[in-house]
C-alpha cells in the first residue's frame, strides 16, 4: 500500500470537515481557526490541518491575516456581486445546453431532487435544502455535458453553496427551481437560459438583502 494514502485521506477528511463547518455556520465569518485546537478536536496532527487551511484559503473561505492568525472570510458586497455575475453567465449557459440534451432519464433525476427539496422545505431543514440546491445545479451542469463549463464552475461550487445557505426564503427558492426545471424540460434553450438567469438574479437580491440589507448595485451611503 502506498504510505502516502493515509495522509492524503486524512488531509481530505480534515478539509471537508472544516469546509462543512463553514458552510453550515458552525464556523462563522470572522471566526479564528487555531491549528492546535482543531488538531485536538479532529484527532489528527497539525500537518493535515495546516494543509487544509491552505486549501480552503485558495478556495476563498479563509483569510491568513498573519502567520499565526487565520479567520473565516467576511464577504464584502463586491465579492458577492462578482460571484453572482459569474454564476449568472455560467449557469445560464448550462441551462441552455441542458434543455437541448436532457432526456427522460436526466429529467427524472432532476424531478427526484426537486421532490427531496420539497420535503426538506416542508421540514424547514436548512442544511438539507442547501445540499439539494447544490445537487440540483450539479445535475444541470452534468446534463449540459460540457467539460470545460464544469471545470470553470468547480472552483466556485463551495462559495456558491455558502452564499445559498444565507438565503432562508426556502419556498421561493423551491418555486424558482421548479420553474427552471420546467424550462429545461420544454427543450427550449432560450427559455431555459432566461429562467436560469432570473433564478440567479432572484437569489442575488435575496442574498444581498440578507447579508447587507442592500439591493444589487446599491452602494453604502457615506
């Protein structure tokens, strides 16, 4: 057995655990991460914790303020606006492609995700809703069948899921996803693209209000 495999597996486990704590709000913007404390909590040495921190910094979740101070990133309004700008362009493209390529099996997968999302929404299960929202969009990208598009979206996935978790208008989100599904199922690429863009814009507005009390494009006074 490759001796490096256990370390690689530990590093991945630590990275995924820390990312999940950020996504679910256990680690909140501005919270400090201390290597020693995290290593003790996770039952590992400080090496995989240090490497996980580097990885999550590269993904945009953490900020290294000094060699001894690492904190969860506090998103500025411009960060959120830029993420939604990119998401609007890429997800509009993905939905348009998916509309021309989705068959019965692909549509059935989307239907199952929507059914699960409806049950999670009825329960008020925020963590599950966030996971299923990501899964719904992942399915659309998979149906689109464009490897370059998938590669471009992958580095943004975690941060987009993080933003989605800020949106607690769950019933509205579910309705938006249902409309997007119907547009893709119609086979009309332009309709699907327009529906995806509208879905992202609604999500943008709700997220900006939730985080900053602002509308898109609005600048703070002062």
